[in-house]
């Protein structure tokens, strides 16, 4: 198992990609700490994990990533239980309205940026000191194609993803001497509830399911990803080398 003894934090882990990563990581031997805004949905994920792997170590915690105090409390709980955080997956995010910026409600702009950008910062800021102390770690930021090429009516979501790309580059340079990698992953179009909000009339039967794009996350979280940092990965077009599948 490629993630044996790894302690991994996943934000937005109650559904979609976050849930798929929680299931895959525990299959690979990791202990996972999962947060989201719904305890009942987190309980369902935990139950599904334990149905497949009764011995898996799973922490669940209600946490709004836009609230720095809640993030602090969650990370403290994880460190107390696991002793360390080896991998952080910044997955949680908010879509926001699909309208031109000229029509974008200021309160919605602030909410999306606070969640996507500041929430990513809060978790990273809280976890990095421990990684520096242990001289190892991996941070994986979930991004989007609209975080590299702006498109109309993607507003604060696109802008926040552009900012996360910048944060990934800055952190990669700051942390490379500490043996900590920082990369971003674009999962591509997936059959998820967030995607349905963005494209309500789309036929999702033609889209990949979240569990189909987890290989690159396992790669970056495992020893095979050591030394790879500051990179942008397209999960939909990632194919793990045969020898490490």
C-alpha cells in the first residue's frame, strides 16, 4: 500500500472528489482526517470507509474552512489524534453565481474568495509549521482550468483559483528546502453536484466519476511524488507509470 502510515487531511470530504479521495487514500493504507459542513454526510463517508476497511483510522469534523478559528480547532484535533499531518489536500470550495463581474453581488464575491482562497490559506498556514518541523510533507491544491485561462461568467471562482495557482508557486519556492512539495491538480469535468450547479442542463453520464481521477493524488501524496513541486497536473489526462499502479 502506497500511503501506509500517512496522515492525510482532506477538506470538503463529504461528497464528490473529496469523498473519492478519502476512500482511495484509506485503501492505500492512509489515516484520514475529513472535514466538511455536514456531520451527517461525513458520518456516511466514514461508514462507507469502514465497510470496506474496518481498521481504517478516520477522523471527521464539521468545519467551515472560511472560518479561521474552526480550521485551527480542526487541525489541533488532528495533530492530537494522529501526531502529525503528512499530506494536506485543499479540496473544499464554493462555486458562486455564474454572472458577469459587473453584475456580481459583492457579498457573494466575498463569500467565494473567503472560502476558496482564504480557506486554503488558513489550512496551509496551520499545517505547514508542523511539516517544516518534521522536514517532510505534501500539499495538493485542487484547481480548475478556469484558474489558468479566464472565462466569462466564472467570476470569483476563477479569480480565486488563479490566486491559488500563485500561492502554489510561492509555497513551492518557500518550502523546497524543507522537503515539502506543493502542487496543484485540475480534476477536470466530473460528475459532481458542484458541476451540476455550474451546468444544470448537462448530461453527466458522459463525465468521469470522481473515483476515476484519484491516481495523480495518490502519486503526489506518496513517496513517488518526492521532489516534484510547483507543478500543475491535469488529473483527467494523468496516467500513472505501470510500475507504481
